[in-house]
C-alpha cells in the first residue's frame, strides 16, 4: 500500500477499503486457474472484473449476490477471505498439487480479461 497522498486516518481507511476489491479480484483470478472447465474459469474472471469495478468496497455491500455472475460458492470464498484473510481451498490446492494451470483454457480466456 502506497502512503502517498494520505494525510488523515480517513484517507488511510478509504485507501484500504478500495484495495480490498483489488485483493479479492486477484484471489478470484488465482481461483479461476483451479477450475476444471473453461466456463467456470471465465465466470471467476468476469466476477473479478466486476468486483474491481465496484464503486464502493465489497465489505460495504450487504448482499454480494447482486454482483453480476456471482455464485454461492464464490460468495462463500469471498466471505472466507474477508473474515480470515485467505481461502483455505486455494492454500490446500497450491500446497498439494502446485497451481494447476490449464494452458489451453487460458489461451481462450484472454478474451475475458
């Protein structure tokens, strides 16, 4: 987090609130790589984009299911990240198998970024 232009505690809180959306979007992009089919991966990438484009921090949205494309599984993963700062499924998969990268799918998914 860059501290340029932060003059008050409110500025710091606002910057942290804005960065939560970016952090969640990055996590969703990592989760997209773990999906077993291109459609699920594409959905994770689209939701990541939608989260980044929110006008307010995702933590201030009472029902994140209103975000276009949101599924109950992704909602639970976002809530897990917000509450404990990580997503256990991502940790386990990365440690056990290494990141599963589906290269053919990623070539096709570049259009969704």
